[in-house]
C-alpha cells in the first residue's frame, strides 16, 4: 500500500526539529517510519519511475532519503 504525507507528517517534522534529546528519534522510530520514511521512499520510487526514460543511466539515490539527523549537542 502506498503511503503519502499527511498533516501528521508535517507535525512530526516540526516536533522533530525542536528536539534537543539525541534519543528522541529512536524512541519515536515507528512514527518516523510510518509518517516520513515510507512516504518518502514511495515518492522517490515514483520520481525514479518517471525520470527513468529522461535520465538514462542516472542512479537516483534512495538509501538515505528521508533521514533525520540527530542534534549535534
């Protein structure tokens, strides 16, 4: 089943951006997967599909797409 972004996805990203606790994303990993990572992977697959004929030989990077970085502090 295709996943898509929702208002809850945006709310999650806003909340993630305010976090100072480096373990927050680990504790919220299931939400991250369902709200951000899976929709981002579906979007990347769709873009890759549509670009295939236009960009022959281009490798569309998908491995780290949708990754949230941990705070540096």
